[in-house]
C-alpha cells in the first residue's frame, strides 16, 4: 500500500503530526493530488543535484496542470482556483531554488515514515483489541441482517401455510359435498380422497409447528441482538460522546446504531403482525394441541417485552446542551444565554413521526440540597419529534432554551458545600409513546451533567469541572461527584490536556511537552509515572492567595494561542512547554542567536517569551530570556513582528537583533517571514518627503532590551 494511503488510516493523533509537516509553502493538497508521482521519485538524490531538481520542479508543475484539467472536466471551479493559486505560490518560492523544494519533500517523506513506524510500534499492542472490536461490530451487523432475513423467511412460511390451509379447507368442503351427492364417488374413490385430506392435515399441523418454531427463533435472535445493543453498543456510543464533548476524537454518528435499532423494531413488529395472521388462521381451523393456540399468548407477550425494552432505550441525547457562542465548551451554560440540545429516537419508523412530544425540565427528581441553586427553563421547552429532511432521522432540537436562577427570599447565607462551578445539574427529557398492544409508555433521558454559571469569567473553572467529571465517570446522574472528587492518573489527564489544544488548533501536545507538564503536576521525582495521581485540588485549586491553579495557567495559554499565536502554534514554531533546564540543554550546542519560544510559567493569563543562546569568550553558552509578552503587548504588535524588530542595546549602545535561527536551525526570516506585517505603502517608514500628506512621520513599535 502506498505510504500516503497508509497514513490516511492512522489515528487522529498521528494525523495531527502529519498535518504539521505541511504548510503554505508546500501544502498538503499537493501531497494528496500527486501522491503516486511524489512517492515514485528518489527525492534524496534530487535534493543534491541542481539540474535534476529543476527537471523535477517543472515536472511537478506539469502534474498540477494535469490535475487542474481534470477539475475543469468535472466543472469544479473552486478546486481549479486552488490549484492555480498553489502553482503560483510554488513558482514564487522555488523557481529560483528548486533544490529547496526537493529538500522539503525529502524531509517530509522521511518524517511520514517515522510517524508510520511510531504508529505501528505504539499500536501493535492494541492491534488485537482493535481488530477484535471490528470483528465484533461485523458479527453484530451480521446478526441484525440474519434477524431481518429470518423474519422475512417466516413471513413466506406463513404465506405457504395460509395457502396450504386454504387448500385443506377446499378439499374438506369438496369431500363433504361429493359425499352428499346421489351419484357421488365410489367407496374406493371416497377412501382415497379421505386419505389425501388426512395427509394434508398432517402437513398442516407440521407447518403450524414449524411456523411457531420460526417465530421463537426470531424472538430469541432479537433478544440476543437487543442485549448487544443495550448492554454494549449504546453505552460505548455514550462514552465516545463524553470523550468528544471534552475535546477528544469526534464521535461516530448515530446512523449505524439507528439502523440496528430500527431493524430490530421492524422485526418485532413483523412478528406481531404474523401472530395476528396466525390468529386469523386459527379461527378458521384448529384442533387439539394446536401449537398456535398453545403458544400465541406467550409469543405476543415476549414480542411486546422485547419491543418495550427496545423503545425504552431508543431516546438519546444526540447533541449535549451547548451555548452556540461557545461551541467547543459544551455542558457549561450561562444564565440568560440561549443554549441548544438535540434528541434522537433511534427507532426510525414512520408510525412514530410527529407522535412523540418531548418535554425538557431542569433537575427533575433531584433531591433538594441546602445551599444549591435552583433554575427555571425559559423558552419553548416542548418539541415534537419528526423526520429530518437531511438524513431522515426522528429528532427534536431545542434551540432557544435559557436558564434563570430562582430568587431566594432574604439573604443567601446558607451557602452550599460546593462553589457554583462544582455544582452539577441535569436536564431531563420526557415523552410518552402510545403503541398498539402496549400500555402508554413513559420514556425518559437525561443529559450529561451541566455546570451553570452566571458570569463568563466562571467559564474556565466550569469547563475544568466538565473535563474532570467526563474523564473519570460515565454515570450521568452522579450530581454530587465534587463532594469527594476522585484523583486522575497522569495517563488519563495527559490525553485530555492534549485534546484541549488539538480541539481548537491543528496540534495537540507532543511527548516532550507533556513530560514538562507531568513534572509540573507530579514533581520531577515522580519520573513522569503514567499512573501518578493528580488530585482535583492540584488541578483546579489555588494553593494560596499568591499562586494560581494549574488549569488557570493552561486556560490562559489556550486563550493566548487562540487570539494571538494560532498560526505559529499550528506551524510548530512554538516549543511552548519546556523547563528551563531542558531549554538550556537544547540550545547549549547551537549556533549563537538560536532561540526558541516557550510559555511563561509565572503568568496566570498566558504569556510567551523567547530564550536565545550566545557564547562567551571561552566558548561557553550564555542564555538570555526576554520578559514575557502578554495579550496586551501581542495585541499591539504581533509576535513575528516583535521577533523581526527586536533589539538589544550592547555595551557600545549599538542596537542589534540577536535572534538569528529558530530552534533547531531554521533562519528567522524563513520561519516567520510569511507572518511579518506587510508595509501599507512602498516608502520607508521615516521617509520625510511624504510627511506633507498626513503631517506625521510613520513610526514602528519595537522591543529593546539592555544587556
């Protein structure tokens, strides 16, 4: 299998690493469209031969032209536009230096191989469990198909039974009529006809027993599939939904589960219809020990029992409560701000369309707790489930719900045992289902626990509670969880921390970054023990008035990345999380002027600094770090422009920019050039000949340090 095809099959955490290899200078689109051609070339050789690199560069442009022609045939204007833009960029960047392009491709192919090797090594232990999981899914799918097929076969058997019974009735009536005729059959002929009718009666009894046996087989098969769906598949989907809610891999859609639920429901409904048909046949003809008479009540009861169990588990929260203003922070709701939530009924039968009226209520049946807040739901809290046009699923979406805190008479002195961001609440959804042969059935489903805040400043702390809860438990009604929150292992927490970055950027945290965070939480003596325990207090509580919580620090950095550093983080320019000791180890043997970017550990709201290395007269490394830049400074001047214009006042009072190479050896302007602010006009910033137009000379903010 081609290398690029193998990469497509990897887990999202490995695909993130692949994504980091490609940027605007050599976009992933080229790798995708020209994968076969790229992998057919020996780029190591091309990268050391100027003439060959020129040939390959023009071949690549020709390949792009061919690809553009294919898009033109398909009338895909957008992709044609993208290809033209990519081609222009390549010509601008590599026309004069095709060897540079060859070096990039060569490096990327090697890195891809490393990622594949790492994935194969890491996943080897999981291979058995993963393949067994796939096998189990296929087994279940085959069971569902077999159930449906067996139900249809039984239907055909009942039709042949009906035909046989009709023929039997006809034979009996014919025989009676001919016996009464004066010139009827001879005794011998009469005896022969009676034997035929008797034989047909035996066949009829056998056929009835066969049909009843088939119905029991269908019901037993339905019982087995039901057990798989309700005990395994549905809980697994709900757990994957929890993981997706806190930034993990997106949850697989419900369509497969819906298909399985619907087939089982259709099969059970078919059994009930078949029993009605058998009852009609029984009314026309029966006999002693008739299996239909003996078994029909038991079969009906069992079919209804299975159907009731299936329907009880068919109502699910497809999308958990979330404010549209904060789509990446579900389950944290602010009073007075609209939130949405979507439900789906997994049994997609036309007879249920517009029949289920769902009502939402807040903290239903939750025992009143002293000091805990109470809320009312505002907005339309009832919805009728109907078939969606997009995918045909039976769903109801609440789009305009709000929460309002109930007023407490007098002063609120009875504060609860938990702070508001540790209070967990739930939204309950109820409906009633009327089904022929079934008593009116009450269906109920609760959301995952939500945190209710009254001020947006509480959002980070509320999100920390949601992370901790969904990382450590899958019990949706454990609303007193934070009265005694359990600790998390480093293995659990490290994955969740990485998700916080990958869910809002293109990069999660690599192992070296996670190692630094492990030391910060567990202490270096713990040696990054994967089973090392981190308490809730250690994660989200201030040790004292002067310090701040670990999560507050991470949240500040996430906010800084989102608002000011997103492209630099996505391109891998920021080392980010690294101890000062490790920093010195990385820079110590590098060229003077080599620098790296890391996050400050002393700023609660997020700050970034850079450290560079110089060598003294004895050749020993000397390290310098600039005062960290916060949101305030980065809001005025971007970090690439700060790096471009940064100056140090040396002893001779001659300002110099000491920053030359981004670690490990990437020239500064090459690494950051595409992010530099482009001048709005062609004249120099201090060009006095143009001051008449505005009356002012242009200025530029630069950072200056004294050594």
